[in-house]
């Protein structure tokens, strides 16, 4: 439970920064070196490395060391826990909409003219 | 674009803490006062207020001031943007699985015995 919670902390924390989200977007295209990941941003290599470490701690990046080159690959699996967490509240949101719909239907059914649902419209003004 | 990005920053940052996630869970049951929200946690009222402010900045809580009582309600709508962001990577993840499946099917089709798919199994050892 604690492990799952701290993994969620790490995943949401990793996603709470536009540079890190952009890095994940880049890695969604293909694996990249640390230098390639840093290139589009106006930050130092050390700054980029810190962002990459945050993504690594969340399990969203796998780093492969090939001599002096560090190749990073996306690992989207930890996102599932985050998606599941959010989905719970989407259900909650949908339930509110369902309750509203049920209320409107109940009000409709309680109107004096019984079952007017499928009755064809009669013109208000006759010629 | 900047606004959407900073909203995502705020939402993911709000979700990156177990106390704030637990508060949202409580608010999913019913609206709560600040005191009620703070009660389950071993934190000061001031500490709880800071967490509530983070949730408010992300638009996840609406606060209604009724005299001296501040009543908090969940607003799950900002979570949609977060869910959409994550879904993009789930699709990416699924595409990887689809690509793997396609590769396996292609390998299968390229085997010497043409179209063995629906051929019934023949026993290896005959009596």
C-alpha cells in the first residue's frame, strides 16, 4: 500500500513539469541519448539530467549505458496506476451526471400529463 | 497552450501527495469543512490548509464560505486533462503491443508450411 502510494507520488510528481512531459513525448517517438533529450530545452546538461533522474525514479525511463553514451527509453507502464487513480474520479463525475439525468427523468415522469414521452406534437395554433 | 500546460502542472502536482489524494477521496464521499478534511491526518490545521490551497489552485476543490465555516467540494473536471494526457501514452503502449502482435503474425505467415493456421494437429508419434 505504501509502495503503491509512493509510486503514485513519483509518477504524478514526474508529470507535474512541462519539460519532463516534453521529454516523455520525445521518447514516445524513439529512444534518445541524454544530450538529445536536453537539446530542445534552454537548460544545462546538468539540469536535464535532474529531470531525467526524476523520470527514472518514477520508472518512466529505462537508461541503457553503452560506453559513454546513456540511451534512454520510455517505459509507459507506471502510468497505468496513475490512469487508474484518475479513472476512479471520472466514474464519480459520471455518477453525478447519471444522478442528474435520473432526477430530470423523475421530474418528467411526475408531470400532470401522464407518459407524454412518445406522443406526437400537436400544433398549438389550428388554422 | 501555456495555460493548458500550467493547469496540467497544477493538477499533477496536486495529485503527487498522498494526503491530498486522500482528501480528494474524502471529498468524493461528500463535501467537508476544512476541519473535517484535516481530522484524519496527523497534521496541523495550517498544514491541512496548505494542502487544500494546492488542490484549489489546481481547480480540484471549490470552497464555499458560509460565515466562519469553509465548505469544500470536489470538482473532478480538471482531472480530464490529466487523464487525456496519460491516455496518449497508453495508446503508445498499446501500439507497441499491436506492433509485437503484427510481428509475430508476420513471422508465423513467413514459415515454410503455408497457411498452417487452421490445420488440425497431427500426433507426433503414431502407434
